[in-house]
C-alpha cells in the first residue's frame, strides 16, 4: 500500500519540483525505515512503521530514478 502511495506522490512531485529534489529525501526515508528496525524489541508495531517508511522511500526513489534515467 505504501508503494502505491509513494509512486503516485513521488511521480507528481518529481514532475513539479525536479528529480533530484525528490530522489534524495526518498532514499533518506528508506534509510530511516531501515534504522527504525533497531527498535523492534520495544514493540511489534515497529515492523509496520518500518515497512511503511522503507516502502515509501524505496518505491518513491525507484520511480523517480527510473523517470530521471528515461529523460536523460
């Protein structure tokens, strides 16, 4: 679900703001989602938060990078 939202949002934002202004925050979001896994022993709900953040970052970054390559 996070991937679908990320694809729609990142595609729109990268068309209006520019590819580089969307790719880097998306990759940082994927890193944050991975780093949040550190807190998994605290609560099992962390896996949902982590997967959502990492999914948003991965899908948003991937779709933006593909568009960047296609236009270049």
